[in-house]
């Protein structure tokens, strides 16, 4: 995996998440606590783990990026920190797949930014990193995220019961997947052309 990487499309910039984002990251999440709570992963009470600090999160994700296991991007819109999109669980070898997760502040929602950010990341993964498959897991109640995969034409491929601990309980997720063969010209191009 190539890292660090910065991806740009108009006013949208995806760049490495850095420790210096801490203040903007905390302020955005604080303003959007109610908006994010029902979708954010939490630590199960019996896990023995405590929530991590932002600095520790960035360091862990940075180490994983250097090892080719993750790509943690900050989402910037017109130079403002707007959210995060992270490529996780990168598997190479004969599988060549990964998963993508994202969040954005409510004030940026509904402007087509997340579909474009996901498309930019998928294009980087397929066209530059030569991965074969990308998956996105979404809670069935998360209509905003379901709209993202709908706009991108990413098909449902399964259900993962009790997939992640979120907001105090193990929650089911719908799985969506796309392969490189489905978007030979790139997902950004397909999105902008309305496939």
C-alpha cells in the first residue's frame, strides 16, 4: 500500500489523518454527538478495553497504514475538517480485498460528498493499489449510508448478524460489495455520469 496518499476532487480532499487534526476532529464530533451516536462503534462492557484518545487512534492507524493494513483519511471540504473515511482489514495475496468505513458531520450531509469520497477511495484501491474487492457494512436503519451505496451502485451481498458493538449493543449490518471488474472506468466516473 502506498502511504501517505492525498486524493482530490474539486473542493473535496482526502488526506492522511494526523495528530494535528485533534481539535477539529473533537469539535466536529462534539457538535455531531447525537447525529453519530447511533452509528458509531462502542466498546462492549465485558471487553476490558477503554476508549482510546485521538492521539493514540492516529498513531495506531498510522502504524497500520505503514504496514499496509489500513488507510486512514481525513475528509476536508473547502479546507475544513468534515469527517473521516478509513480503509480497514486490507488483505493482499490471492484475496486482495478490504472494507471501508466513514463518517461525516451533519452539516456536510446531503451534498453528495460521502458518495464522492467513497468513489475516490475505491478508485485508488482498484486502479492504483490493485485490490479486487471492497466491502462496506451498514446498519439496516442507517438510511443515509444506504443512500451512499445506492448512489454508487454497490450491490448488497449479505447480512452480518450482530456484526459490531454500537451504541450499547451488538448490531446487525447489511454487507455491500464491489469488485474491480464492475467499474473498469472507475467509480468516480460512474457516479458523475449517473451510471
